[in-house]
């Protein structure tokens, strides 16, 4: 499955990683979008590391940070698992439902 980014200005889809940090149709610079995507990925990695270490509050905070930057199903799954481990089943159900359609 190829990952793509849609240009926010003209909606042209570009494969990731892009060869150029700009849209080939309208010229919009993708640099900021790629920085947000990278920050979300870092937060997801931190959340997973915290979860593995048993630092559940930090795991949930990092997963939430990642989700707020980019609605990625992996962020919601980490938050879901963290809530389950903590016995917070209501929040776990919310996280389970949040990533549908992403």
C-alpha cells in the first residue's frame, strides 16, 4: 500500500516520501506538513516506548499528542491499549471508535 499526501491547496496526490517538498501542480511547499507528520511519528514511538516501560500516563500523553498532530490509527491503538491496561474501559472504548475511518 502506497502512502500519499494530498496537497491542501489543489488536492493533487503525491506519493510519500515526495521527491520534492512542493506540489508539482500548484507549487505549495510541503515542508511544514512533513514536519508535523514527523513529529506525530516521533510522539507515536515515544508512546509505544512508554507503554512497553509501564509508564502509562506518559504513554497516553504521547499517544494523544500524536493523535492531535495527525489522526493515525496507530496512535489511537496505543492509547486504546494504554487505557485497557489501566482499567479505564470507557476511555478505551472512545479510543477504539476514534480511529475508524482513518
